[in-house]
C-alpha cells in the first residue's frame, strides 16, 4: 500500500524537509515492514509534483523495493557502484519516478561500505537532482549483504526515523537512535506510522459492543450516535 501523496501527513513531512533545505535525506527504520519504502516513494512523488528533480536510491538490500522495478542486471561482478538512474512506474503511482539501486556483486557492496564512497556518489547525483531520498536497510537487521543504515544516514544531510506504532518497542527505537548518533548521523526527527493503530471512533465502537451485553437498547443508541458523529469521522 502506498501513502496518498495529498494526505495531510505527507504534506507536513514535505514541508519539514523543504524547511530544512536538505539535499540528501536518509529514511530509516529499526525493523523491516515499517512503511519505509512506501513513504520514500510518496515523498519522492510529492517533491516531483512541486517541481523538484528527485532521485530515490534503494539501499534497502535486505528487502529491496525499487530494484525489482529497475532494469538491473544481477549477474556477474562489476566495478562501478551504481548503474545510471532509470525511470520507473511503481504500482499505484501516476507519474514516473527516477530511481537507482547498487550494482550487483560483492565488489560494489564492499566499496559502498568503505568511507567516502557513498558520499562521493551523493555529490555526483546532486549535480543532476534537487533532492535525493535514500531508502536504507533496517537499523537492527544486520547481515553480510547490507550496507549499515547508520553509515548511510551519516553520509546524508539528514535522516528521518520511521516507527511503526504498536509494533516497534521503545527499546528498539532507543537502540536505533543510539546507532545513528554514534555514526554521526543528523537525525532530524521521527515519523510515527499508525497504520495498524485503531482510530478513536473504532475504539469507542468496540467498547459499545461490550455494553450491548448488559443493555442492548443503550448499546444500540450509543452505536448510532458514535457512527453519525461528524467529529469522529475526521482524520486527526
């Protein structure tokens, strides 16, 4: 599922990014499936609609989202870190985005892990693009095929940490922030993804269903009042 680019939440994040005058932005999360990639694509499209020439870099090698959409050859060793950026049309998007993913093989991966390689690539892209959004691997997911997320974040002008409400623990968030700070990343803020958190209206209706066990008529009356309340239908 992709975040609606015209939502208030996306607009607020967009306003924050532009106010910070960031040219390179790392989006990271503590764990996988916290909504990171869909947010990266939504923000990229929002900036494109505003006239910003935007590039999305897929460095989430644990669970790549852009790589399947790009014409990337995954066989054989290559020396260059990245192929040329390519146009892509993700599902659910109305405009084409420009994306890039690392070249296949161990050689580019090891080069990207060395100090300064990613920074140099970002500098070169800045000559072509107004904003570069980097989708990283999870901070707490460490394996031989990943580029450490905190290292990627430290190479960018700033980083935003995405937290899935009700799923990611406070201990995991603290650990993730500690890794970013230790690497020298500029953490600009946290984004709370409440996709799986029930709304106030949903919670109230759930409690009303319990009330029906004791008083059916009162429960039905409360259910009707809550369902028809315009205030509770608003997104907050």
